[in-house]
C-alpha cells in the first residue's frame, strides 16, 4: 500500500497523506477523514507466489513477450 500513497510533512504534528480513491474505498476511508497512520518494519521477503486471475496468459501468440 505504501507504493500507492505519498506522505507530505506539513509541520511537526500533522502529516498529509494522499491516497488513490480505490485505496481509500478499500480501506473504508472517506475524503478529509482523520486517520491514524503507523509505520512498521517487515522482514525481507525471500519468496513470492504469483497467481493469475485468468488463463489469458497461456494464449499469448509470442511467448517471449512475457
């Protein structure tokens, strides 16, 4: 989610966060609502599993495009 937002430090106490509408909808946040934002540290990923939503990628005419 961090890649889909930007934070701008206005002063020492308030920070403005700009989010895409789709992300706001997903989080249940309305425009101009005050929210609590916390920072956290995550361990470095060593594995990722991707699953396609459809099988359209199997019908590619030129597989090297992938």
